[in-house]
C-alpha cells in the first residue's frame, strides 16, 4: 500500500482510505447513531487479485499510520 502522505510503499494489514464527503458523512452518521458502524465494509480484495474492489467512491489514496 502506498502511503499518500509519505509516498512510501508499505506492507500493512489496515489503512485509512480517502473517500468523498458524502461517504464520510454517511459513515459518521452511522457511528453517531449508536456508537457502532454497522456498514463497515468499504471494499474487498479477492485472493490472487492485486487491487481492492471498493464499494464506495474513492481515489484509492491511503494513509498507513494515524
């Protein structure tokens, strides 16, 4: 995964994904509802595939540390 902030490619298990404002607000509302994000799957990557298949609009830009 290439970190948008540093430009470095890193091997990670979790990362933050840049999404559009509407997606961000939808997830924020889901969290504010009861403190839990029910719809927490933004995408997946099938075995053998190189790139994830995202279910939300994204540039694919990511951060690996926060």
